[in-house]
C-alpha cells in the first residue's frame, strides 16, 4: 500500500512479532543489504505532531519525522514495542529524502530504510519476547456474514511495485493505482483493495495493543468505518476526502462500529509480542 499524506505513525505502522526463543539481536542489514543511492537528512528542530510521508517505487520522502517514527516504519512495529529510546528520539524532527537506483518493492524499501537508520543514526537494537495482553479479531456473526461496510474487492493494492499491482484474477494487466486509496479522518477510515492485515495494523496502533487476525478471511477488501472519536490517538490523514466519503456513526465506539459496520469483533486474550530495545542510537551524521 502506498502512503501519501499526513499520519501519526503509531496508527499506521504494523505490529510485527518475530518468532525468537527469548532475547535476540534484531536483524540489521549487512553490507550486502540494499541501500538508497542518494540520501538527504536534514534536522528541523522540535515541535508538531504530524509527519508527511510519500512512498514511491524508487523514492522515500518524509517531512517532520522523529527517529522513533522512522523505526516504526522501517521495522513495521508499534510505539509500545520500542523501548529504551532517549528523549530526543521522540521530539527532534527530520526531513529525509532517499532515492533508490531503481524501483523496489515495499519490503525492499523498508530494508533500505533500516540500512539508512544503521548508517546515519547508528541504530542498534535487540528484541525480547514477552507475554502480554492482545486482541484476536474474529467474525462477530454466528452465520459468518460480513457487515454492510466490509466488501470483497477486485483490487489488490498492497504491493508497492507497479507491475505487481493487479486486479484480482487478472495475471496479465497491471491495475491503475487510481482506485487504490487509504483515507483517514477523525473517527473515520476508508480503505480499498487491502487485506484485513491493514485493519489489524490500524487497530493495534489505535488501541495500543497487538491485534491478530483470526477471521479466516483472505483476499482483498474495501471497507468504510466510522466511530465516535474520543481521544488524541485517532488517525488523521486525508481529512477532507475522508469527511466527504465516510459518515461517522454518531455515538458508536470503535468496538461497536467494528461489530455493526464490518461484522467483526475483538476478543481479549494473551500472546507473545516482541519488544525492541534500543542499544545505541545517535543524532545523524551530516549529509
């Protein structure tokens, strides 16, 4: 999925648990790992709550980002998974423009971003697996039917690579990205051509707890979700587009909206989650 807009990173980064038998070193790309061809890192001071992101097949641009937000993006983790961060990691902001030599996939671009963090910010981390409270996302209806605002989609919008972005079932013709959108507003969410993994990512960041998909649903979906926004953790992206397209369900909590609109529910349970402990990190080297 491409990102292009204003985002508070805790709600769009993935909650990725790496299976490790206890404490272990987080994999940092070695010298053979892919790198950006050109990188510009410019400190811009502190202040503000938003970062503007633009991901393209051969370029990653982010404005007003903290190093913590870069870590969340590069390692697909949530804020509650990052420990041991010095204070400046969440306050000092940077503008970064990174250009690849050719078009790359989203996973490849994030590997390149990990290399950027290691080389320019001296980032070194380890992971520790811990048992914690999680949510399991399941179907809410006994007949297994979906809610009125969750629909199977003919689009597959999750790949960054243009040649991989296709209409489901069509193995020859690339699909235009015009139909692939991710719009967020205060108490509103609109997605097209995404797997439910994107929904669990959002919920993990919004609720501050890992959410795993146990619905058994596969493939791509379109969904519209509206709820009563009650706190600062709400997502806000392309607000005008979201407000125009999604009607918030007055008074509905996020849990109620999931059940009534999407036909899904969250069950509280326990599970193992990796937390990432920062060993070393430094302010970036000069361009």
